[in-house]
């Protein structure tokens, strides 16, 4: 007995707002789906109307395909479709039976049928299909004494029927929420300061959801006990984030030498703010070498002393590159919830050594000005410290393919 072909229907919504640029975004979504499904027997990806149809060959796993599409930005929702042979479906009876098989196990109090007839050679109009199949479902529901009514506007369940060109019709009702947002690599390059904590990974995910392609810079320090280095946490976070954008570079910057220079030359109360200034400058140098258009941090307003409005303004003035703080209005509970959803929470919860608390000031400044930080840095050779950090950093490249993340390259470099 021949098994039914696996077909997944993918819907998008925000892309429709792109007007004349719609074709660009659709091609990026098509490419993202193709890359996400690499290694699976995909026969073709079609674009009939306002959705995409992914047709799989023999041996395709619906569970694996669904799990991979779940992490493709740009997808509003998707569904595994029931395939109905076109031959014999023109009398509508087989369509009605397929629709009933699709919905009978679902719980709902109202429903509607929606048909899309991309192939105009099919002998029945969309409205005729909706009426006929809707009546069939209503009759079956009454026969089972289920209190369900037809509701054309905002029903609890919508049974959808697709009639694309070809030998098969598609029926589906179980919608799986997609990742939303915009397709990967549609907004340009950015560089994210990845701390290892909860905030920066969530900030990175938010920017990737808007189509940005991120590289990551992680600053690590010494003094940790064996197994507590922050480097392993940064690597695991990048591995978790890469599937959303398919590739990434991770820059590992030894930061303790920079911190020691700041401790020896600057007032104690400004230490954390000067650390952050240097991190931004080093990240900006890396970002410009990658033709990135902005920096991303996980700052949340007033979460810690360095993130008051005054301090964020004074720290941010150290870079001329646009600085994006997507979590600035989120509280810690919202950030932790988001980390749970994207799968980075447990990684960030692991014990590791954060470089920032080294030589922590007893009373950090809460309302520093740009002028005060400029004055505090006057004895530092800022350019030499940036150059030292760049020359001693390591670079790792990661790639997602075939459902797996692999580190494809690792090297030391004197330049970004």
C-alpha cells in the first residue's frame, strides 16, 4: 500500500505589507525553508497565491519537518495537509470525507470552510466548495449530536481546502503557530555583545526575528574555578541561536587585561561603566570589519546600576555606531519567560564566571555623565587597549545544516 505524500502548507502575513519588495522577502523565506529542511527529502516548494506548499518525497518524517519549520522566521503558521487525489474529488464527496477525517477529533463550537482554487481548471468555484463541504461537516456533526454551528467570521476552527495545480487537493485544519517576524538575513548585519546571561541572548533573538543577521562578541575574564569559564556558556548560546539564522561568527575576547588597566588608572566608582565603554569600542571595531550596521546589547532600563538612563547615555556615547537595546522596556520576568521559550534559559542558568564583577566597585556611580567618563578615561591608552583585545581574540564560525549545528572553523586572528 502506497503511503500518502507529506505536504506542509506554510502561511505568512507581515510579508504582504512589503509592497514592491515582497518578491525579495518571499525569495528569502523560500531560501530559509529550503535550508531549514536540508537533508530531508523535499521534492519542491511551490508558491501558489499567498502561501507556500512544501512537497516531500518518500520516507519524509512529519515530526522532523515540523520541528525544523518551527524555527524559521517569517512563517505565521503552518499545517500538515491531508492529501486528496484529484481524480474522484470533483464530485465533492471525497473532499467532504477528507474534511471530516481532519476535524472530527478536534474540539470546537464553531467552524467555517475556506477554499483556495489556485488551479482555475478545477470545475467547482471556491464558494461552491465551501458551501458543499460545510454542509457535509454540519450533517456529520449533527449526526454525532455535537453542538457546533457554522460561523463565517472568527470561527474557532477553520477547515482549509487548497486546490493547487497538479493531481492532488489539500485539506487541513490543525494550524501550528510559526516563529513570526521576517525571514532571516533580510535586514542587514549586526553585532551582538553576548554576555552569557539571560538578557543578551533574548535581545539577539528579537533582532534576528526582525531579519537581522548577527555576529556575537563575548568578553571573558580569568579567575574562574575549573569548569566555570564563561566561554562554554557563550558557545552553547550561539549553538542554540544559530538555527534561527543558519550561520554565525563568535568572537572570544580576553578582557581581564583591559580591566586591570582600568582599575589601575580610573576612579573606582566608574569601573563598570568604563568596562562597558571598552566593550562597545572593541565590538564596534569588530562590527565595522564585518560591515555590520549596528550593535546589540541586552540592556534593560534600571535593571542594574550601569543601566540607569544617565549611565546608558554616558556609556553609549563611546561608540559612533548605532546602538540597539531591544529589551530596554522589558522587566526580568518577561526576559526570563522569553529565554524559556527560545531555549536559552537553562544554558544561561549554568554557573559561569562573568568578567564584569572582577574588581567590582563598592559604590558604583548611578548617574554618570559623558564628561565624567571622558575625564575618568584620560589616563587610558584607549586605542592600544582596543588593539590588544583584537589581536588576542579567537574567532569561531558555526553553521546549521541537516538539523545539526557544527563548528566549522576556529582560529586566532590579529584582525577581526
